[in-house]
């Protein structure tokens, strides 16, 4: 059981869960509240997707700047 909890904590940390959200998830998991667990996972997924989109926009700007500089050569 202890190894399973450690593994779960590691997964949650790797997914970017804050300490507070990780504790919420562990509590829901221990109480077998699957709907709450799914809700917390969905919220975290949305946060990660938002970060991904923000980073993609930055990459697009850098690509644009690269093409601009290359076209001047």
C-alpha cells in the first residue's frame, strides 16, 4: 500500500499537481471518490493544455522571427 501511494504521489507530481491538489487527489482516492478524482485530473489536464498552447504561441513567434531574418539575407 505504501509503495502504491508513493507511486501515485510521484505520478501526480510528474503531472504538475501542486502539493495541495496532490493531497486533495490522495484523499479522494482513499475515499474511493472516483468522480472527484476524475474532476481533479481533468482540471490539471486543462492547465497543461493551456500551458502547451501558450508555449506553442511563443514558438510560432520565434519561427516567424527566424523566417523574417532569413528572408533579409
